[in-house]
C-alpha cells in the first residue's frame, strides 16, 4: 500500500515537468529509469478517480468517430486546475501574464491547461493527435457535429503549419486556433481569442 501511494506521489510531481516539454506525451521513463506502464497505470487511475488529473488520449487519425481511433498506449496528463498547476511550479501571476522569454515553455503549458479546462466543460471527450516519426501534433481535438482540430498559442503567433497539414488531408475538418489574436474567420480556419474560448464552445456546432 505504501508503495502505491509513493507511486502516486511521484507521478503527480512529474506532471508539470512533462507538460513543459514540446512533446507532452506522458513518458514513464521520465519518472523512473526503465519505468513501464504496468508499474504506474494504477497510480494514474487513482489520480483520475481522485479528480486531480485529466487523461487526454491520442488518436491515430482525425476522423469521425474519434473514439474508434483512440490509442490506449499514448496520452497526456493535465492537472485538473490552472491555479493548482501554478502552485505546483511556484509560479507567480506576473511570471505567467507578463511577456518573459525565460518563462516561454511554461507559459505555453499554462495556456494549454486553460484551454483544456474550457473545452472539457462542454465536452468530456477531448483528444490530441500526433504522427509517428514526425513533429506534427494537434494540441486538442473534439467531436461535436463536426470534428474540430485545435491548436493553442500563448502569443499572437499566426503560423499554424500542423493545422493546415491535417486540413489539406481532410477538408471536412473545422480547424481552430486559440491565441492572443482577435477573432478571425479565414477560408479554412477560425482564430478564437483565448478569452473567448468558453463562448466559442457554446456556439460551435453541437
């Protein structure tokens, strides 16, 4: 029993450092050298049951129904609350809100955490997509009446190479980018300001 609690604690403490990585797929060996899923899957389930984390599974293909393409071996873990994440990494509001190049990686993690919390309010089934042997990754994907690939940007970054790539493969998708840029509807994509995320979810096709 003590070993199980220990595993849960180290798993919990490992989440912020994994969120800061460019590839946020949860890596067991980052917790323990040579670590395997069998050692930690119960701890992850415990954290989920306790309401402390969200487990976001990967899909191998961005197509309806998303559940059909779920990859059970790849996932991201997110803290359940943005304020809790800030407390865990001892970040002050100034560090998060003010333009500070030294905080770039964590600012992106905080922004993704915020957007996930807004998305999951309306849709419990949130996924992400990545392509094997490629840097291509879509931060979040939700399925309503349509499938929405979502990219999250902490700044006014207008480049959305990954979104454009998946759209070129399947033009029935409804790509969205959440960023600091104003609301804008383009030919193939909608830019949603971060502050408008919750309102956008209400108006997206159900």
